[in-house]
C-alpha cells in the first residue's frame, strides 16, 4: 500500500513574492480553481496580515474552493494568526501555517530573541492558532541552517502544543540533498512524539537543488512537499510542483508514496500561471517547457519513432500536452467559444466578461486564421486586464520604421477617459512608442525587463510581451498580446503603468 504524498502549493503566496508577480484577487481565484482541478491537497493562498488586499484575496480563495484545503500564512504573532483565522472563516477546510526563525543568525540578527524566547513564542502561536482550527502547521524558518538539537527541542514542543504538520524549510537554498535528507531522518528519529505529525519540506532553489532536496526528504520520510507551479518564487524560486509530481510518479520503483495529482492539468496550470504573472517558461524547462518532449537529433527521432520509451520516460499527453491544439476559427460562434473555454478550465465571472472576450476573439480571428488554445489563454488574460480599473488605455498607435530613418511613433492614450496624443522618436519602434507614452504619463518608472515570446508557431502568431517596471521600491509586471509586436508592447507597458497607479504595495510576509 503506497503512502500518500501531500502536495502543498504555495504559488499564490511564495510564488507571488517573485518581484513583479503580485496578483489581483480575481487572478488568485482563477489559479486556485485550476489547482483545485488538478487535485492539489493544500493551497496556500497568501499572507492575510500583509495587507488588506492579501486578506481579501485569501478570503476570496477560501470562499471559492471546496475540494482543497486553503491555508493562510502567519508569523508567530497573535494578531497575524487572528487575521489568518478571519480570512479562512469561509473555507470548507482551512489551515493556519505559522512560523518563526530558528537559525542562530536569524534569532540573533533579525528577531533579537534568545532560543528560549523563540520556543516560548512558537508554542504560544500554535496554541493560539488552535483556537481557530485543528489544522495547524508550524515552520522553523531557516531550518536548513539551524542547530539540529534546537530543532528537536522546538518541534517536540509545538507537536505537544497541537501542530499536526511540521514543515522544515531550506529557506535560503543552502542544503545539499544528502545532508537535507539526513536532517529529516534525524528529526523523525530523535523527536519522541514525531509520529503525531506529518513532516513537510519547503525548499528554495538558490543552488538549483530545490527539487533534489525535496525528493531526498521524501525518501527519508517527509510526506508533504511545498512547491509552486513553474518553480515560481522569490530569488531563484521554489521546488517545482510539476517536477516533484512527475519524478515521484515516474520512479515508483524508488518511492513508496505517490500524489493524487491529476497530471493532465499540469500544462494548463503552467500556462495560466505564466500568463497571469508574466513569468514565461523557458523552452527547455522540464515537463512544461515547449521543448520538453521535442527531439531534434536524428538518432533520438529514429528511436522514438521505433519505440517511444527509447528516449521518453513520460508521455506528453499524461501531463497535459495535446497534439490537437487548433480549436477555433473566424466562423466559430459564441457558444462554441464559451464551450471551449470551459473545456480549458477557463471561467469568466460574468456575461459582460464573456461578451468582451468573444469580441476580442472575433477581432483576433480577422487577423489570424487559426486560433489555438494558447491564443485563448492569452486573450482571456488580456480581457481580465481590461476589466481592471484602467487609468491609462491605449486608443491608437501609429509607428513608422524605415531603413536609414529614425523610427517615429504617434500614440493616443485615454487618461481617465480623456484622450491625449503624443509623438516621439526612438532607437526602434518599441522605444519610440514607449517614449511617446511616457511623454503623456510622466510616470518616472524605470524599465527593468522587456521580453517577447511567441504564443504559438507561425508568422501570424500572437506575440506576448512582458515588461517589468520599478518605481519607489515597487516592482510590477505588465503583459500584452497581439499579432503586432509593437501594439503588444504598448499594451504591456500600459498594463504595468496601470498597476503602478492603482495597486497598493504589499508588505513582504517576512518583514
């Protein structure tokens, strides 16, 4: 009988801590519903005490999700725990995840607390969280650099206080697989009441070892893994959900456990998260990259044609890749459009949103003969952006670019409904367009990233543009798609500017 490996997804919390990856409440709910569809066990929806916006997002996810447990993060403080408890009131199944740092450097330099004080605070926090729910998780932050003797002491105490899950984080991605696996084994062996709790791991990817460390922990008895879609997360990211799930499933000769994940939903989840956050998936990314199941070598191609398993250890369709991607055209009707969105797991909240998306679909179909699933995902993301409060809106854009001549752009932008026109020269058509927009907006923002990806293949493919802007310590991403790259660029730039204008800054959960 195989043990169950619990999948704890923290895309909406730790993933959102990636610079510029902040999500709206509606975006969080869309991703949460996809995670639920994928049968993720626990969805960490955010850090309710960080801001009113994060509180409302966690509350919205808790109210919307029925088949997965919804979790809220809280420091080991009563006010944080109460905020998490309030946000999770509507959850059919809720969990409070509380944490405090345990490494010498964190206790001394950040917390300025003695080890005795840290243990006391941790026990107090777990007991306080138990007033809200029986499902309490405790994390000793920076456990990977903590003294094992102290970890045994504090973890034994929080189990006695009522923590049912002990999460051991490699917070700074410092550990090596053999070392981290041995740490899990040591804790399980030395803590007298360890059998009363599920051991979990949360590994960061600073040395590229997050998945390896997580799997080493599973081999040593961990039965929950905290991970994110596409490995999203602050700094170098977190352990990648898709890699954890498929490594365990593919190597059942090694692992004595398995997840309940519906792997066919992995690729749709990856695309949705990439579309919403603007963090594109690299082509050679395991499982979900565009080249993950592609073979160019003649020897490889010959082998796969003769027998797939010569060079493929997984089937592409098992993780959600489909050879039949073309679904729609210019003659497709509204009902067919709505039906295909439902098949893709895309839910539009209102009839107005559906009508707006269908209008965009018809406009795209006039430019592009074949509409693919990826086009629909991008189209819906554009519609969601349009439904946000738009302070700036692109009305029209004209760009002249000619060999030997300086590119020139003329743009009309509606600012709170009032149209303004500007012109500018630039080093290229995109540069000219951005300068023209800046002459109207005068944002003072710094452009940190400009990235273009083709959504599908072909010269008529839509381009998806991501820009990252920073201003006053805030970092935001903007996305836009169009068959015209310059128009897509202008859309993405204005999307980011709208975020800078309207979004409240989120507090970092560990500040």
